[in-house]
């Protein structure tokens, strides 16, 4: 038999679970229309990410129309809410949010414009040729328009 003289209370600690929400990133080719990336990825792994079945209110968007790079937006970490059913469990998490990036690339096919050519025997008047050809059909995005101005004339023999 044993005799216990002292009892000592233990300490239990539950640490916040880290979770990172990342906005969708991607590269698209210019098509004349607006792109909008709205996906959100949630970190996962041992002791990180959301507990199974919990939901969140984080949204993201990275949008643009013309060639270039666009920084996205995402719900701020301080405004994120995580729920287990109807119960707010946000306080059990250390939340990080990272916005995505949208990159729109220019159309890779070059457009070639060739001014019209002509010739004549000198007669003292200007030779003009306000014509051109191009390979733009099939390259230019729907809704875009190629505008070409052909200038110039030749009067004297060169």
C-alpha cells in the first residue's frame, strides 16, 4: 500500500493551429476578355490547415484584361472566420492569407503589316499606294481591331 502526501496539478495546453489561405495564381494568354481567378487553397498537413468539416469565409480574386501582371486580393487574416457547424472556432487558429497573382501574356504570334508596293514611269505626279496586307486574321482577339494608316508618296526616281 502507498501513502500520497502531495498532489500537484498538471497543465494542459492547446496551441493554435496554423492555417494559410492562398489565392489562386495563374498565367493566361491575352484574348481580349477579362480573366478572374477566384480559387482559394487551404494549407494542409500534420498539425496545420483546417480541422476536417470546418468551413471558412475567405475569398480571393486576381483579375485583369490586358497583358501584364495583376496582384490579387484576398480576405484579410483579421477578417477570416472559421466555423465548426454554427460555432465560431476562429480563435483556435493562427491565420495567414496570401493573395494570388494573375499574369496575362501577350499573344505569341507576331503581326506583320506590309505596305503596298507599286511602280510607274516618271510623269511628274506622285505615286501613292494606300494599301497593305497583314497576317492579323486569326491572331487578333475577338473584339479587337487592327487600325493601319499607310502614308507616303514618291514623285521622283529614287
